[in-house]
C-alpha cells in the first residue's frame, strides 16, 4: 500500500506500508529519503484540526477510522527538534536518548464501528483539551523515565553501548 505524506510542502509517497507499519517506521523511511537527521513526528490534519500520531500508532489504521473522510486527511512530516547527537549540552555530558514513552490516542467520538469524525466546536474543544492533557501526562512520564535512566547511567559509571536503529529498507518500507 502507498501512503501519501507531505514533507516541506511536497507530497511524498511511502511504499510498502501495511496496517502493521508504525508511524516510527514511516518517519524513519522519510527521514532517510530526504537525508536529514533530527526528531520528527507525523501529524494527521483534517481541516483545521491537527493530531500528532504516536510512534507506535499505525497510520493506515488511523486513516481507516476516518471512513469516507479519509481522502480529506493529510499526513504531514514535521521536524520537532534535533537528533540526540545534535543536542547541545551545558555540562559536557552526552544527552540521554528518549525511551519512546510517548503514548497518546484519539478519544473515540462515535460508538462501535462509527467513523471517528469531529463534531461540534464544543466537542472539538473538549477533544483538544483532552489531547493536551494526555500529552502533558506523556511528557511527565517521559521526564520521569529520563530521570530514572540518568540515575541508572550515573550508577553504572556512564558507559553506553552503541545501538543503531535498523534501516527502514530492512523492514521493506521505502519512499518513491
């Protein structure tokens, strides 16, 4: 399956995407295709509503939930910051990689198999507030995880192993 993603105002096609492909895999494939490093996220945009997709989410499944409105939804790759190796440090210590504790899901607006289509402005505002609360909780959890990891590194003497992420091509995902 092909997934259309907007990157810097240009529509790119990600091929080899299935309902099991994660946003993280799509982001890695796109970042490799454009030859840039950094931290990226996929944004699902419908009219004036935007939602950041979590790394573990499946963009095909998310789009399918929109039903007849799926063709109106845009997926946008957005750079959210520098990569771990690009981050400046004030104390000379290496930055600690994030653990991917970000978990957020779109609250269901309909019941059962109903399409998840936004409704009234009041409902949209309530949904956005809930998304912000979820994001804050995720950031707090992420911060606690990083603090725990820093303590673990300090206790272990700060030695780290070099672990690299498998390439998107190894997973059968590529950008045309």
